[in-house]
């Protein structure tokens, strides 16, 4: 109980910045602040659930991404491309499964976490 009284008096002295008619400021304005907090939080949660703010949020996010400076390519990422010269050297399109298999076996030597293929 002693800890509670010490904590209560500390909070009371910290929050009582001014006095208003014998009541502390935080006591006078506390209830409207709590009500406003609950109302605003409820409105935001409801608008989020109804996806009312989704379009403006996405537009703002897109704008922030466009304003961001471009980053240097990641050194841990490797993109292997197939050019027209590669296709002419193989003398066929699409590349054979054996050719793709050889490339994948070469890449697996480096123990990558993932290999993605975009074959169109």
C-alpha cells in the first residue's frame, strides 16, 4: 500500500500543472480527453475496417516511395539474364531443359537461398 500512495502522490504532483476552482487541471480535463480519445480511436478503427482510408493511404505511400532516393543494387542479389547473343549461340529458342538444368547446377554451387526463374 505504501508504494501505491507514493506512486499516487507522485503522479498527482506531476500532473497537477495548474489548479482550476480547487480541482487539478488533469481532473477537470481528464474525462473529455478520455472521451475524445475513445471517439477518435473508434472512428479510425471503423474507417480502417471499412477501408475508407485505404486509397489515400496507398496514394501517400506511393508518393513517399517515389520521393525516396534510389538505392544502390544489393551485392547479395544476382540476376542472370539471357540475351539475344545467348540465344544465337544456342541456336534455338526456347532454351532446352538441359541448358537450364546446367545453369541451375552452376548456380547451386554458391548455395543460394532461393532461385527464381522468369520464363516467358
